[in-house]
C-alpha cells in the first residue's frame, strides 16, 4: 500500500470514529529540504539554516516545521556536540545550531531540515494554508523550563499546533557554557510547546530557554463542506542505552515532532546530549537520538513524538485539554541546625496527599548569611522544576527556613512559587533569650557576630524582605504559636506577616496569619512541634488547596 493510500485509510477510519458519513477530504503535499554546514576549525559552534526553496514559495508552499541534527562521537566528531537551537527562522526557514561541550574543543557540523506544505481540496483545487509562530522565553534560571501556548483567539480561528522548537542560551549568548536541550515536545492536548534545558555535566549555571510553536490553519473559504486542518499526536517507543534512539510515526505526514531525554534526577546521572531531533524524509517519521556527554558513560533514555496532519471536511470538535490534577511539588525548608529527620512526618503526610516532596537543608546549618541560603534555594527550586516538569513549587519553611524562603522570593523573584507556608517564623525578628542565642548560634551581641545574628533580629534586613513586588501573586500562609508556647516567635507580634491576605478563585477570603491556639485553645505545641503536629498539618493541607484555614483540632 502506498504512503498516500495509508494516509487516506487512516483518515477514513478517523472520520468514521467522528461519526461522519460522507465527508470528502483534501490533501497535504509536504516536502523536506535539508542544509548541512560541515565541521571546520576549533571551538566550532556550527549553525545551519534550511529555507523553503524560492520556486516552492512561489507555488504556495509554506513552512510548517523542521528539525536539527548535530555531529556526535563516531560520526565525524570527537565528542557529541550540544544542540542549542532547533527552532523556526523567519517565515520560511528552520535553524539548527550546535555548540562545543563544556571545556571540550570539538569541531562539529550541523544539519537543519525544513518541512513545507501546500493544501488542496477534494477536487484538487488549491487551498490556502496559513501559519503563524509564537514564542515565549524565560529569564536566567538554572535548568530553565518554558511553555508557549496558543491564544484563545487563535484556537477560535481554527489554528492547530503543527510543530515547535527550543532555543537555549550558549557561550556568548547569556551563559558561560552551552545549555543542553533535554525536552522539546508538544504539550498534552496539542495546544502548546514545552522546552527544558539542562546544565552541562558538573557545571552549574544560570541560562535561558525560548520555546516556539508553529500553528497553521485552512482559513475560511467558500468551499462546502468547509475543509480544516486536523492533526494527531503520536508517541514513539522509548529507547535506552548510551545512544538511546526513538522513532515516532503517525497516520499522516510528519509536520513536526518532539524529543524527551533523561537528565540528572530523571533516569540518568547527567543530562543526555540531544544530537538528532527531526523528520526522516524517507518515510515521514520523526527521529530522536541522544548521546553520552564527553568522557562520561551515561546510559539514558529517549522518547520521540510526532505531529502528523491531514485536510478533512469532517466536523472536528475543537481540541480539549484535559484538566490537570497534578499538584505542584513541595520543598520543605528546614530551620536552623535542623536535619531532615525532624520533618519526616510532615513529608510523609504531604506524600500521602499526592505531593512530590523535597527537603532543603540550610547551607552551613543555617549559621551563615541568609542570602547565601536563599541563593542555594534558588538552585534547588530550578532542579525540582526540571526533575518534575512542574512550572511552580510550593515552599514550606520552618523557623529560619521561612525567612530563607522569603529572602529567595525577594531576591530572586516570585514567578516560580505557588504557595509559601511558614511555620514558627519570626517575620519581624526573633525575641529569643540572649543566653539561648549564645548557646545555639553563638550570637553575643557584637558587630563580629555571624550575619544571621543581625538578620534574624528586627532591623533593615527583615524590613527589606518584608517588601513584596506589586505583582507578587504567591498565596501566603503563616502558622504560629502564642508566645507562651514558643521561645522564638509570637503569632500576635513578631511572628506576624503584613499585607499577605488573599482571595481564592471562589471569592473566599484567605487569612494569611493563623495562630494555632486561637483556633485550638487546648493544643500545646512548641516551636519544633509545629512541623509535626496533625492539627497544624490540617492547616497546611487546606493552604495548599487554596482554602480558608480551619484547623482540625482533633487531628494528631
């Protein structure tokens, strides 16, 4: 059976499933052109751009997608190059760029592919095909992620996502080393494109990533029944090994596709290098190939996906993205001198409620400058987002952990935090007894004291981090004791936060400051116990669900 016959048979089946009885169909004529730039010189960062040939542009062909392939060990290169760009280039092109691995001079080549199509109706008459490109870029983050989605107006106008790509920062373009694209794929529901980038092996760095999507439609015409562009997302069989490979093939011609690799914390010790992510002109499939980082044996996985499209006149319902029930992960930020064992019960309760949980121990046991701890928390947040694929995290900070979380938000931004919950945190400065301060952290009231001795007292530092950005949309919840139960904070005075009340999507008022004994007068829980008491956790659970806090005083 020919490729066209297989396409027609697959489309006919799809139309029957949609309940159509006599719908005619049109056709897509798609071709792929490739441009390769050979390896040359040391410190090579090869870039190739494939463009729709002019004679094809004059015939009405439009760019719909493309792909990228870079050299790898054993294939005209000493090491695998790092794929840093695989994205649209202007209106008719597709660009592909490779870069040297960190500290490895590696002459390499790059090959870009561009796929272009024109459409006809059931009678063979030309149909216009319109495409548009949307992009979205992150700021500098560690292991950045970004997702770009169709606007509601484009969905209403009949546009569907046919392809997409990623563009990461690289040496000379916002980072010290080249970031590695580890995920470039369409989003579930087919209305967006998602990108993740990862650090080179053992080289932590801040970087950016930009996601692009190409969406196309058949504009309204006088043809009856009206034709439209219908696309299918097909997943390939995952591959594994030192050079994992995955091929995806859909019911129609591949217009675009994606690739998802394993990376540190998600199935491999280091991020795999993406060396091929593109169409296979011979059979219309999509290939995803990865390679080990230089000199590091790193078995990993690869999974391809492909977007294949056809012209149909069947009545096709608009794509519906299933509502997500996935919860954003939780990072528990411990207090001064606190190890994870103090929070195991809290973590177990969170996991039982369906949250992925990570513990963050304060650097230097919390005895160093709080801003250093906030910077380390910034990197942990980026790692958790990369590992989970989430867009935001929830932070639960106990004691000084709450101040560190607040400092992270103040110094590094609030865009990646959904909810910040503090337990026994002295937001306006601790009133701890001077003798206890000496015994715990060596604060003797001298200018030579550790920075935290000054930062945890009322003063300029806490006044600064208590100032929040006007567009800070974080949901804040602050749980504290009365002073007779806590040697560090009082929920009515130094433990209070200002201007932190919110309103949820249901219009309910969310009171930020909650004093345990005001709701549960018979509960006697001390400072450390706030992290393990059941009644307190009942408030944490409600807070994470954006519900008003009504403590269950009987929960142990």
